[in-house]
């Protein structure tokens, strides 16, 4: 869809839902984040003056009618954002599969004037909804013939609009990068794997983990990538004949290299190339019989569906819910039923049946043994995950590795960010696979100048993906004052390329090194930067490694803080987040935690706005709502400090609510990295190392590497839907160097979303939504931003 650059933003003020009735239901298996989607649909619906209804117990409730279809208010969805599962219930429904059941359902909807349906569920639920929509006019005519409704009603409610959102932890729906619940399910799996790893290491054990995914190996594949599993079994990519031997050889080699644990991940639907199931028990018996290793099976089961939704799922579901209401308001009798989905970091609309057909194609390809086709149909994100896993998990024997005689140095720069170690591991292993020698630099540019450089091997980075912080050590020091010493070290160690993983300092560092090329030939080598900072303030990338972990820490803390208020008197919490001048954490944290306001530097505010916010909260507290949450970015305003805002709210709220304040501080740098950060770090870093190999070949002349053009110093970033290499020189014009932020930031578009969901009147730019795209037209060559 078009960007806002080429035309005036279009706002939805003219989209009114007056006189319309929207109903929301959840169907099929539950998934964390469904409640966030329900909340967004209800609040956005009420915001545009539509009537909004809950349908309890999925399609069963629609068929049964009565108390199962209830009009809801703003407060009905208060405090459900952080709850897992679905508060309106879900059920498998036989009656709806028969026309008789659908007839009854149509009658129940028409009685309440509902002709807009928002369905949150898997492909089965959405296919059912589409059939219902196609039969709608026929059903109404039949009801009229039976005398249940009059001719007026047939005319008035002539067509049914349907918008779907995919809620499924398996991520098995084609056309969307991520379905609601997938990220949270990965959180559950990774928590378990991290816990198991510590016990397995103590006893030299092998663990076989079975994860959900009857027809789709996404969870198994991504968790294998995120924890560096030794082997993974998925339905789309069965192992080759004789896999039993290769797996046992690999496991015993790993033991011989002093690796104390082995992790094997099995998707519940895993099969071999003859379509015979591979079960976790079978894998365990094999390891015990052939190798005699102490082996245990853990079946994760419904744990994966449970628990509180991750920050990613809450934001995804909130964005999709708002987009779904917009799609319903714009629907006409001619628009096909659509599904709201995610591509990169953009919400898009796709024709529902195209997605369903493609999803069924995957299954058909698997049944017919066309496995490569099945992987391709799953989409770019899946294919990239599989390729990256294959690249990183199996080390070829030294004799089979190419030898390039190039030396590549890897370093961390700036503050620690969760996921840095996963990025270093991927860089080291891909570099070795490409035939280079990899050198690790300890303590950033400062350590570089002091000669803290050592060669690092494949085995040295084992088990790094789950470690927080920076194992290599990182410093904020810039290279400018050490240029001569760093150049000496580059010459001494014959370094032919640099890979820098870090935040804004890393970006400044590369600018300084490329400027120093005139004076020092040593810097005329390919250099690439991978953005890693909790602040997410690096120009040229929508996401940085570490920001997702920080966001989850903020969201969890806000949940706990909010919980401490329940049962007490009315209370408002003022919470200060990190991020320097960048408001990403405060803004997205507010969206994920359901805050009432977020003060950020990018959107200037004055005392009048503070006053309005306090009055807004005071009004809210007079209803059944017991607590308020206000986030403030640390540098949003030098005079309106956290203390000032706390005192203002305390004074103005006297007699209505009391106030507490919290400064979250360095805990936001996070402990163990989130699945998103492990994967994003792994994939982006692998891609950066492949770029280095390409550049080394291009710039190798007469026995040495010489690179002095702008495009040999790049930053690899996620832009809308693609991963792109951008020369750092070109990013200068996009940077506000004083405040260390990009001049334009995509997430500012989500500001109004938070305000709408907190009951403020605001204008929301919908230029990016509205166009229906086609599944096949999604850019194939691009790399997806979802993990």
C-alpha cells in the first residue's frame, strides 16, 4: 500500500459507524492476544458510534442466541488486555455446519440488526464465516417465507460483512507473517527450553521436546532456531532417508566436543519422507538404543496456549482489531470477505478465501510428498527460518569448508541489548561456513585499540542464543580518539572486514571509521552494522535487536503494578521508561499495557495537555474503572519531570484517586532475550555476514581487499516489509544527531491508536489501510520482518 509521502494523509473522521451494529466472536482453539483483539474491536466500534455486541461461545452462541449475544460498553473490555485465552469463550460447533444452524444464527443476528461480523479464529472458523456470508441473502429469504422476519428486514439487512483476524498459535495461516498468539506460544516454549537446558547440562542429558503444530512446523522451527537445538523435526520438511544414522552421528560428535546437552525438538505432526509419523517417543528410543544417552521426553501440550500474551501479540491484536473495524465500515456488497493480516510491520487486508485456499494448498503438497513446494507456499518468513536453521546447526567437516583466507572481526558497541549474543553466534557460524577466520573483539572500540582480539571458533558460541547482555563485552566509546591504534590492530591481525553489532554509538562509529579512510588504508574494507539497542533509535531500521525484550519487561512490570492496585482504592501509576529521546518504548509499552497516556519527546506537550489528561482520568475514575497508567519517556521534557507529573496528578486527583510513581531503570535491558530478539538477531546477522562475503569477493584486487565507496559501509535494517542494506553516509540526512533519533519514525503512526483505545478523541491516519491486496502479490524476494 502507498506511503504517506505521496499524498495527503487520509483520516477516518468521515467514516461513521452510526446506525451500524458490529458483533465480535472468537472461534476454534484459543490463543493469547484474542482478548486484546476483542478489546480493540469493541473500543474502536464504540469510537465510531457503532453498536458493538459480544457473541459468547463462538458459533454455538450465535446459533443459540438469547443471552449469548449481548451489547457491550467501553468498560466491558476493561482489564482484559493482559488476560490469556478468550473471555468471550470459544467452542467447536456442529449445528453451525448444517444449514439449519446457520438459518437460526441469521435470525438471531437480524433480530438485533447485526450485519457486520468480526471473526477471530483459525482457517476453519473463517471458512465457516465466508460460507455464512455467501448464503446470507438466501437465509433471509427463507426466514421471510417462514414468516419469521418481514420483507422490510430482508431489504434493510440485505448483505453481511465479514472481516477475519487469525488467532492461532501454530502460525499456520498463509498470507500473514504472524498470527495472534504465535509469539506468546514461543515465549512459553522458550521459557521451558531455557529451564530444561540448565538441568540437562548438570546431568549430560538429551531432551526431546514435543511442541504443538499438527500440520505446521513453525513453532518447532522457530524455537529450534531460538535455542540452537541440535535437531528439529517438522511436517513440511521431513528428514532424508537414513536420518536415524545422521542424527546419531551428529549427537555423538557434539558430545565429543564437550557439549553437555542435546536438545531435539519435534513438532507433533512431524513425519518422515514416506508420510509416516515421527513421534517424540520414537526419537527417544532411538537415542537410547543407539547411543545409550540418558534421554528424557517433555511434551509441552497446552502450556503453549496459556499464560499472558506477549507485548508483540497485544500490539499486533490491537492494530488488527482497529483495522478490522475500519474494513467493516468500508465494506460494500461487492467487497470479498477479508482477513486483516501482518506483513513486515504493516497491517494489510487480504481476500479471506485466497488465504484459505493457499493454506489448503500447503496441506495438499505435503500429502502428495511435494515438500519443497510446501515450504515455499508457507511463505518467505518460514523459508528464511528454515534456511537459517540449516546454515547454523550443522558444522561441515573442516575438509569440506571453503578457505577464503579472509579475516573478519565482530564487535559489540554501545549499551548491552538482549539478543546481541544470538547475533554474534550467527555471525561467527555463518562466517566459518563461508570459509573466513572470525575474530572476536572484546569491549568494543576501546578493546579493539588495546588489542583485545582473539580468533573464535564454531564451538565457542554454542549456547549463546539464550544469554542476555553481551558476552563479548561492550562499551559506548567511539573510535575517533583511537583511530591510529585501531588501524594498527587491523594491520597486525590482517582484518579484511568489520561487523559491528550495536546501537547509536555503533552507527556514529561507522561514520567516523569511513571518514578516516582518507588517512588510513586499513579502514578501506567492507563494514556492516546490525542495529541492537533497547531504545530502537537507529536510523535506517524500524526494529533493533533488544527492543522487543525491553518492551516485554516494561509490559510485564506494568501488569504487576496494575495488579497491585486492584482491590485497593482508585490509583494512578506514573511510570518512567528508558530510551533517551526516543519514545518507542514509552509509546509501544503504553499500547501493550493499556495505558491512559504516554509522554514522549517526539510529540511536544504543554501544561494544558497535562491538565486535560488529568481531567480525563478523573472522569474515568468515576466509573467502574479502578486504576490508571501513565508512561513517560525519560527525556520527553526537561521541566515536566516524572516528579513534576506525579505531583501534578496527586494534587489534581485529590479525593478521586491517589498516585504512585515508578522509575523502571536498567531492568529494561532485560534478562534472557525474547524469542523475537533471538530470531531477529540470528537472521539479520546471518544476512549481514553473507553480505560481507559478497563485498570481500567484489573488492579483492591484486592480493588485497580495498573498498572505499559509500556502499561498502552499510547498515542492515528492517524497512516496512524488507531487510535492506543502506550506506551509512546516506542515512546522515535522516538523522537528528542532537537527540540521537531518526527524523521520521514509523511507530508515531500508532500514537492515535493508543489514544483511541484510552477513550480520547483524536484523528487517525488511515492512508496505509484500505487497499485489498492479493496473496500471490506479496513481494516474494523481500525478507519478512516477522520472526
